[in-house]
């Protein structure tokens, strides 16, 4: 029995070692050691902050290779919102820091800070448009996300320099922010929006905020795979319905259907698609600065 337990422990340790090898190079810091982030450039760093509205918020943040807290120009900010059962790690494997470093080095995109957030303790039931998440993401107050990133990562507090990219349930969140808080963001990218249960709420917000959305100049780009399991098996039509409704109301947006792509983020982030998402966001920053 003792020998059996010994080999069982060895087997478990080996499994854990192999599993950990699949994660990208991510350094973890507590919220009390944020100054150490100065040393973590060109990689993801895992940490958390205390939101006044939501409490503890876990995140992974990417700082560009030449990032400096003393840089006179503030860095644009992209928020990454995961889907159901996801986490702050959902994007990091399929959007490696090496890709971001290369795009910046080759001037494909400007220097940018990217932060992947965890939506709550129970990510199977959380929604990005909960009151706590909305306050955490949109507020300019102290102890909320924008001010925290501005103070710790030298990011811009200007709405024209902040974009959102969301996948699945995160796409529902991105669209919610676009039609309810259009002046708070420069652009949003919706990846695999299939949350049809929020269609009517989004339509009501579009009707209510139509003129505000148009005058804000916010840009909306949506993507969906034609092999998405929720589309094929559940007949989810959210991406097409909302895109069409926005156009009916005079709100310009673009819906792109990927041939042969499923709902999985790993497929939606295959090259060159992931660069296109970032180019879209950065083009909006340039337009606002012209």
C-alpha cells in the first residue's frame, strides 16, 4: 500500500509539472508589490487590485518592451473580457506576449498596455454588465480600473484611448458597453457574440442611446465563425441580429464571418486575425487624435 501511494504521488507531481508547462511566461505579484511591474516588460504579469465596487479583481497585464512609468505620453489601453467559465488567463495562451512585442517592434501597432480581467469569482454565472463590473470598468473614480491603470501602468485616462475586446460572454459585455457607454470607449471588438438572451436589452439601449452612439464616433467590429457550435446547434443569431439593428439605426459597424472557424478562442485568434483586431483598435485611436 505504501509503495502504491508513493507512485501515485509521483504520478500526480508529474501531471502537475506537465500542466504548468503549457502556461505562458507569467510572473505573479501581489497588489502590494506593483512597483515590481517596472521590471516586467514585454511579458504578462499576474496580479490583482481592490475595486471599490467589486472587491478583488484578478488580472494579467502586458506592458510593452520599452514601457516606462515616467513616459510623458500615456499608453493606450485595451481591456480583454473572457467568456463563460473563462478567466484572466483565457487570452494569454492565444495572444502571446511575443506576438505583441513583434507587432510593436515592426510598427504594426503602437505601444499599448493590454489587461485581461477576471469577471468575478464564479465565472460560470457572472456577466460583464453586472452593476459591479460596469462601475469597475467605466468609472473614473479612485480604486476603479481606469484610475488604477493610469496610476500603475501609465495608461491614458482619455476615453478615446481605451478599447475593449471580448469573446463570447465577453463579447456581450463589449457590446453592452458600446451601446450604453459609447463615450467611454474608442472602439470595441466582439468575438463570437452568441448571447441571444440579451438581444432585446441591447436593442432597447440602442434605441435609447442612438444619437449618443452616433455622435460619439465609437467603432464596432464583430466576428463570428460559421462553424460556431452555438450557431449550428442552438441557432444563435445574435451577431447578425445586432449588427443589422445597428445599421438600421444608422450606427456603422462591421460583421465579419470566418469560414470554417468555431466558437473557440484559439481558432478566432489564429494569425493574421488577432493582429487585425488590434489594428482596428489602434486605427480608432489615430482617428480620434487627428
